């Protein structure tokens, strides 16, 4: 049984990501946790002061609680031929702290969220919440671009660079994921003779392998995505900042297909 954490702020972007996840994991037995992290500062302090201590919490969660209940009802109607197990989580901690707590207490396998770029901001590819989840939440994270519509996932791109030092457990986790969903993998070795590439190819017999040297990583990945049909891109996140390492100076202003982030530490 997989435990999937679905993050929502009730925007179209987050709802689109939830619908993608329900389709992606439709063949798995899953517990879906719908989570909303409240922004407490949006409440008027005078209103809260007039409430009793016991009712402050209820005042904060009343609206998101109703919205989550309505969302579950709509999803059950939309996916009426699929058995869906839903639980809801409402928190008003710091965003990534709340997610980390849910990941730990609910034994979460995947976090799913939407992404929308902010042109001209430091997070060009991702919104700030998405960037913070990538950096601070050590759980496999599936990121769905704004407006992306689900299609069957068949082709996966796996770029690997000289910075990537796969542990045996992470590699086994990746291989298990790829085999579980019967994905054809494009292994893209970038600017390095990574001594793990041979091991990766041995474990992923249904794969293509290509080496690109003397080209900035971000341009090599962007070019490969433009010239090949890719349904999902798998990235490794480790000690070096993910966005700066991969997407700095990227010619693309948004991501064209879903990303799956694996952590190596």
C-alpha cells in the first residue's frame, strides 16, 4: 500500500496535480492524504482574540475543512470507477515543516504538487513553495507543470552528472520505480565519465544511453527534452542546490513535463 501526500491550496494548478496523481497511481493500492497548510496570518487578530481558545483552532480550519470535504466529493464523482482512500490533513505550521511532519507520521512514499514559474523571480522554473519542498523535504516528489494534462507515462529521462553519487539503496529505489511502471529509460550522461553509468545500464536493460560532453548541463537537458518524447524526468537532489545546479540560465522558462525528484541523502 502506497501513501501519497497531495498538497493543495485549492488553486487550479494544485487540483490539476491531484488529478494527475490519481491517474498515475490508478493501478496501485494507495492511501491519498489531501493536505492544506493554512496561512494563519490571513486571519484578523481581533477576530481570533474574540474567540475562545478552543474555538480558535476551529475558526482557522473551518474553511479548508469544508473545501477538502467538497474536493473529495468531486474527486469521487469524477473517478467513480476507482476505489479511492482519502484522508485529510490541515496544518498551520511553516510550509515545509508541516510537510515533513506529515511525511514522517504517515510514512509517505510520494509527495505530489503543482508548479508554476514566476518570471523574473529567483525561482524562474518553480514557485517558491515548490523550490522549498525540493530542497527541504527528503521524500520522492512528483511535480506537475501548470496546465499539464495526464497522458500514459512510457518514456523517462534520467540525467546523471559528475555531481551525482548514487547510493546503492537510492539506485535500487529508482530501478524498482522504473520496473514497477514498465518505463523505457533514457540515461543521459552529462559532462562526465560517471563510474556508476555501467551499473545503471546493467540494472536498466530497457534503456537508451547517450553521453553529451562540453555542453552546460541545463542546455543539454533542455535540448534532449525538445528532441525526444519524454513523459517524466527523474532528477537527483543532493547537497548542492537543485535549481542552481540544473536550471540556472536555462533557456526554458517553464517545465514541459512532470518531474520526479529522488534524494540521495
